[in-house]
């Protein structure tokens, strides 16, 4: 699709510019969905009635007392639903449940003139429950054989033979914590109905088309009767990919039933107790190495904690399995996956989408085994990198493996890793109570939705008679800078200054049938669609210009608001050419479309080439651990990351840094605790507030933070040679966990292998220090087993249902 | 107090009526209802700072200091007669304030939701009167482990400790903060500092859920308290505000006491340091200026600047939380609480003050007027806070030490503990095990075993009981190691900040 005639010498893509809304952000002028509330006359407020049991049957729901509360207008229950009583895409998420599936599940919603009246109304609703037995942890689910969805299996080579002949065999277990998205803006929808019965929902959603579909099927309407708009989100991170739909449907239902606008905004504790999170995983693994440290085989069983409904758990698990290899060649591999059904929030997409959990398997293996193999962890990692010509375990050729090497070598060099490692050894030898360590880890992350159909996008580009340009596309803005990049793409494609291009909010009546803004693919897909629309318009304008300039149309150049012939001196202003085209009755707008070519994926066989390309990166992290408390500091982080030819360097830098810190939060600090006791509080999220669930703050930022984007990294076949950036950098934070492991091991004798709990909180590090000093196994951690058969991962029932093509598919149309 | 007087606040220079506001409405919701939707609710408990705004408050002299506060915790009624500046009031697209400009051009905002709060916290530090760009950047200073937390322009990152950002990873926000210059001469917000702060208004606001009253003086406050037994006393509202927002607490009668002049004295005498109960922790920090080293070490670890700008020493004594960081330190300092009621004043030793979980000797008709710390102070003091996060976290365990070591012998030991019992406690057995012993590693080890057994720690989401006990056990070893080690000078870690 690249046409040489519109590649400007000084393209707007690649320029370092601030976020398109930066001036609005800093002045408080940027509008988020809930900011519309005060601007909407007569709006009602929705408040949930949340169940106090992890699992229970609703035996009586008595809403009349709520209506006695002054200001309460209506209580929404299952009986009010004109369409399908389901807020999800798998038809396993009743919007108004008769069976409570997790503590905090909303059984009905109260509408009030004020939020206070709705809250008091919700307190007045009488609900009787019959408590049922519940499953809270993954281990409980495994013991009770409580699973949901398909059970994918990824296999290559002869695993059993590889183990029987291996020089070194290790096995272990790992419990990975989940993670709360903690977007600063909680879920919010504002809905109203216009004079023709058209439902208009403004929602903080990453997936307006799917929100539209769910609202339509709940209301029993066709999709054309529902419009969803997303102005912007105050953060998404995957948490607003599927979770907004039900809340939007409640607001829309309230608006339809009362004829008044309805606002539904979750408080932080409601958001924490009602919406899904990153999946925690339980992992059993066994690994074989030869004498040189080359990985010979990996056998693992991954059990994800899906929560109460299936949601996106199947594709998340599929991606986890596809990332167990990370950047390493593993000739013989068998990985089984399964999804626990637990009585908790329905876990969902979160930046990385299973990739982080998958990668952590092999990084945990390498980090724990390196000391036992007597090999430096960084050398062990480098030793096992993919080389050109090799394939992933699911059969995709690993293209550009040398980029992982380039990132790695550059980070070693610019990070002065050799010199600093020597200084660290010196420091450790002279400090009794403090240890430092430096760890380097790579990232290889596949870009595209595994589900092939999602890899399409649309855009709408209008050129007005005065030459100004308005673009709309199917992607949503959650802070990742997608809109900024799209403006740059449009300005570049049309050869006009950035100031001439404006962007209108994402809404489903402009661009239909969009995919979620997810899988890091927003810029790749929508950028290509925007560019496609621009090129259609340019193709028509080129004809007009060619006549005007008297040159062949292929020789017309569009640059910086001027139109001229290649090599010629005559030129026409963009606006004049546009005006001329209008009078010649030339269509000045276009709908752009893009589909990613060359993808194929068999989800049942777990085989194919699901990814357009791989993103690479490497991080070197230095930490310091205090032996008295386990507290630690991130002293320095160096990153080299591959974003292709950056569309917008300031934006990409921000994504790399932000992703890294968010990943570090997941691995070190953020600690979801659920009550798994047998008290009535069983199933309660104990960390359901900002004061108990701690995100990284300024004090967790690396003290020195050097991030470089890999140079000479043009990616063929992607818009302006760029690459996706949203998710991959998150996994660079695995270097933090590995540095903590190494610093902790340095409290013990040489060759100490450390079992580190996840998240590696100061407490977890403290126990690991105790272990390194010979003080016994950390609590609740199984030790690494060396030699023999080891701990053989549980091999799931061979008759279990694999993933199916529909596993990643979602509902379409009403009732889908 | 004049019932019927029109209540109002000056917001971004404009006088806005507070009439019709319910006493349970917080300042954030009120501001947003006025159409000023820049400030956001991110958590409604003062943890995220997305709601931060600036208030004109008294500085240490006769002028005004722009003080950043969490609007979600402050009752809207407390804005009566006050001056507020929000992100909208600092600048607008097309005429950005220097703070806004630096954040915008450096990529300091991504989703932008936390940004207006960051802008206000950052602007308050920008306008801090004693922020100095002439900081001496010597080699020793360059090696300071916290050097990266203070900019060459004197900007202390601690000013942003109460603001969370989930997108950026903070580096561009730090760079923006450190790039700020000095306010221009004609900057009206800077010029406002030279004038006196707004006087405390005598406020009386009745609404459907109850009444908010701000008495003019202590006598009036005590009369109100006598007339309304069970009234909630509110100073910075950093605890009560959370109850209102998160637990739906509503009080029939709230008395705002944070501006009472009788509660705002700070006096350093020969025998005692007296700190007024209504002084915020920031005011205490500034007022003491390092004269009580233990508090000086503690205060930066206490919650966040945003919280400390509101939270008072009296509030800490009133709520008497077992995990409040201040109380173990005051125990180690052998402080006394001055209670005042209709019948006059009485002084209670802090060690006797706590009677149970969040229960104290304070009677319902009394309020805390001040806290007294006897001087001279012990020579070796330290505050160890064990938490997940260094900025703005609640302690798993807090240990405050005050030791007198003379001639190599521990003459006197006072140790206060938080997070290990239903109340803050003194570690009496450990103190006894230390006193009279030589201050050696052997003594520290022996006493550490005793300290390990103090209190009755619990398992919770912050930490396990075992961990709490374990870090109690290492606290004395750490104190000994730190008190006997010389200053460590180390090379800086790398190429400096930023990419």
C-alpha cells in the first residue's frame, strides 16, 4: 500500500509531539464520561445492591422499601429486561443474577435523583440468600475439579524422551498473583434516549462496538438503534475491553424505562469488587537442560484463575501458552492449560493478555535453575535465544530474532552492565546488611489478535471544502496516544500540516463493527485504515492536481500543505486544490479499511502463524535489598525496546516507561488478597480500596531510568514501518523480579537458588533472604526439585475439550 | 456564627455560594457540581490525589501559603470564606500555567485523569515560599541516596507523594517538576502569598443529614460539644472524610476545630515542646524545623504531603489508630496529651492514654488541645516504618526508638510500637533489657529477641503476623548497625535522570 509519491521528506509521523489532549489534560478541560453528569439536565444516578456472599441463591428480592426512600425513582431487576438478561459475550454473565457468583455481585440497581438517594435506596432493598459452597482459590478449584471453557494443549517434539536423556532436570511450582487494573477513572456510562427511541450511551469503553451489541441485546433492539461514544478513558489497560458492557446496559435500560438520562459510575470499591482483573495462575513445571545450559525440554501445566464466568479467559490462556517460550528456543515442549472456575470477579484482559504470565514461566525456570547449573543468569538467558530459521512451538517462524540480540547487546553496552556488575560484587562484599544485583531479561511478544477476524479496522476521513481535515477511526483513546498517532498518520498521508487535522470522538455511528482497542494493535490497525482512507482521497485529488499542474498523476507530490510536481517549481496550496476538486464534484471524504494479511491460526491444534510480527526488547535492572526488612529500591533501569520506526517518539517512550512500571507493580507490590477463610467473609476482596491495594507511586519509580528505542528497526508491511508498543514493555519488568531474586541470593553462599513468591513484596523478599541465609523455605512456597523424575506437572484429561475457533469469538448482533 | 449568613467560597477568583450544600458533601463533589470537573474522584479516600486543589492557608509568618489538599476528604462547608484554586484556575488551553506547560510538553500526561490533581500538587510546591533553586549540589550531596527526589530547582518530589499515576511511570512528571523555574513577578497567585490568609469563617450549615459548625474560638467549641454530645470533631478530616465517603457515615453534628487559634500554638521551651492539636503535620514539620529529630525523620514517611497538609496531630490522638505512625513516636518521646473540657485542662501521659482499639481516656465533652514533649530529647532516635511502599502507605509495623547512650552504655530506652497490638504500645520489656547494658551488637541481639516477642501482631492483608514479629526482631539490629556505622559515600548510579 506504500506509494512512494506521498512519502514526504519530513513526515509528521516520527515527530516528537505531545499528546493531542495534553493541554486539555493539564487544565482540567478534558472531558471524561462522568464529567458529562453535571452537564446533563435531569440525570438519574444508579447504585448497585451488592451480594454479601461468595456463592448463593437469591431466594427473595423485595424492592418496595427502596421506593419509600425519598428521591428513589426506580429499581431495575431482571423482570425489567426486554431483551436478553446477559451482560457478557458468552451468555454466562446474567446481568441480574438469580445465583450470586461472587461476593459483591450486583443483584439489582437502584435509580435515584441523587447518588445519595440511590445509595440509601440500595441499602433499603431486602434480599434473602441461600448460601452455597464456594471455591475461592485456584488450588481449591484444582482439588474440586472446578474448571470452565476449553483446555488448550501446545506440544512440540518428544518431551518424554528429552527428559529421560537429560543431564539436568529441575521441577517446581509457582503461584502468580493477578493484578487490578486500577485505571484512575472507574467504570462509567451515561445513557439517554432521543425522540426517535435511539439509545445513546457514552461509555468509558475500549470496545464501543461490543458495548453497542450488548446494550442492544439487553434492550432487545437492533444494533442500529444504539450508538456508543467514548470521548476518552482515564486509563483502560484491558479492564475496559469487556467489562463496561453490563454497566452501559444498566444505564441504557434505566434511560429507556424512565425516559431520563442515567449515569452509572462505580466508586473505587465497587469497581474493585465487581470488575475483572489480570488472571492469577498456578503453574507446575519441569525443565531439562544439557551440560551447556541449553534448554532441552519444558513440560508445564498452567491453570488460570478465571473467576466466575468465562469472559476472555480462553484467549488469555491461549496467549499465555504462546508466550511460554518468550525469546528462547525450546526444542521439546508440552504445555497444558486450563481455566479454574472460582467464586471471584470474572478475570479479564489486562495489558499483556496472558503473555506476561506465560513468559514468567520460563523466566522463573531460568532464574531458579541458573545457580544450580552454575551459569550466570544473563548468560543462561542469552545462551538460549532464538536464531534465524527457528520456529515457535506453535509453528510460526521467528522473524527478526537478531533484533532481540541487538536490544540485548545495546542494553549491556549502554547500561555499562559489565562494569556495574563488578561494582555490585564489590559492594556486596563490603556490606553486611544490604545486597545489590543486576538482572537482564528479554522480551519477545507476538502482535495481532490471536483470533484472526479481529484484525480489521475502519476509519472515516473527511476533507472539508476549506481544506481542513476531520478524522474518525474505530480505536479508542485511553491515554496510550492512539489519537495523536492517528493525527500524525493522517497529516503524513495527506501531506498537510498537523494543525489542519482534527479528530472526532470514537463512536459507533461513524465507524461500525470495530474491534476492541486492545492487543497493542490500535495504531497498526486503525493507522492503516486512516491511511487507506487518506490515500483514496489523495488518489482523487491527484487527478485534479495532475490536470492543474500539467504533469502525470504519479508525479504529483503532497507535502506540508502544498501540492506540486516532482522536480517542478509550480505549486498549489492544499486548500486551493481541495476547493477546486469540490467544484469539480470530486468526493472529498472516504471510509478506510484495513485487514491484516497473512495470519492463520488453528486454535484447536494450537498451531499456525497468529502474529503479524514480534516485538522485542531488553531491560537491565539494578536493585538493592535491605536484609533487615526485605525492603528494596530500584536503583537503575536501562531499556532498549523495538517499536519499529516510531510513529510518535514521546508517546512510545511513555508507553515503554509506563508499561515497565506497571509490570513492576504487578510483580513486586500489587497484592490482591481474597478472604479464603471459612468465615462469612469468605470470598471478600480484602484489598478493595486504594489504601489497601497499593500501586507504584513516585517512590517506586526507578531512580535512574534510561529508555532507548531500537534504531534502524523499520517493520515492513506496518503503517510507516512502525510497531505496536502498548503491551510488550510491561514484560520488561520481569527483570525487576529476577534482580530481586539475584540480590536475595547474594545473602547466601554462591550457587544459592531462591524461591521467590509473586508478588515479590518486601515481606516475600524478606522470607527469601531468610531462605538464602539458610533459614528454611519461605512460607507457602514449594522448593525447587533437582534431578530424578521431579515433580511431574499434572497432565489433564486427554479427553478434555480443546479450545475451539469460537472460543475467542464473541456475540454478534442481538442475542448473538 | 450567624445562622442565615450566605456561605460562600472564592474559587479561581470567583465567589461561589455554598447555600443548599449538605454538610456531608465533600469539597470535590461540590466543585464538580459547580461545573469545575477538572478535579476527579479516583479513590475518595485521599490515596490517589486526583482530586487535589490548592487552598490559601497561613504560612509560618503572616502571609499565605498555597496548600494542596485532597478535595474528596474536605467537607465543602469547610471552604466557607476560603480561597481555592483548581487546575482550571491556573491556566487554560492556549494560556498554560508554567506547571501545566512543563507537564504537557514532556509527556507528563497520558490518560490525563490524574493530571489536574498532579498540576495542583505541583503548583503548590512551585509556589512554596522556601523552595530554593540555590541548593548546593556538592559531591557528597550527589551521592545522597535520595538525591533523585529533590530537583536542582529545590522541588521536593515528596510534594507529589500523594498523587498516583497509572500510565506514565512518573519519570516525565519528575522531569517536568525539576524543570520549573520561579514564578513571575506579575503572577497573581504568587503575589497573593504576600497578603494575609483568609480568616477562619464562623460557619453554620444545616442540611438534611445534619449540621456543620465552625466555632470562632475554643470556648464556643466546648459549648457546642457540651450541647451536642457525640458530635464529631473534625480537623483535617483525613479520617472522617474516608468514613463519610466509603462507609456512608453521616453525623448529626460536626464541629470543625482545625482553625481554632487556641489549638494552633507551637512553643519550644526549656522543659517542654508544646504542639497545638490543630496544627497540620506539615505545619508541625515546618514549625519544629528539625528540633525534634525523631519527628523530623518520621513526618516525611507519614502518608503523603497531601494528607499531611490536612491531618493534624490532634486528629491522630483523637482517632487513636493502632497503625498511626505518629503515636509510636510520641510514645518513645514520652509525650503527654493535654485535654480540655468545660471543667478545664488536664494532662495525661500518652502511655496511659490508650484504653483499647481506637479508645482513649478522652471524655466525650473533651478535646485534645495540645501534645507536650519533654526536653531534653534522647540522643539516639530512629523511626522505622515497614510498609510495602515508601510513599503514602500504612505501616505493617512502626518502631520508634529514643535511646540515651552515654559512655557506651544505654542509660535510658524508650520504644514505641505501632501495628502490633490493638493500640500503639510501649515496648517496656525491651526497654528494660537495654537499660544499663553496653550499646553493643551483643546487647542489640539479646534485646532484639525480647522485642521480637512484644505485642500481639495479627495476620492481615498488609503483612503476616510472622513477618511483623520478624521485623520487630530485626529493628534493634538495624538501629545498632545504623547508629554505629559512619556515613556511606557512594558513586552515583548512572547517567543521570531521564532518557
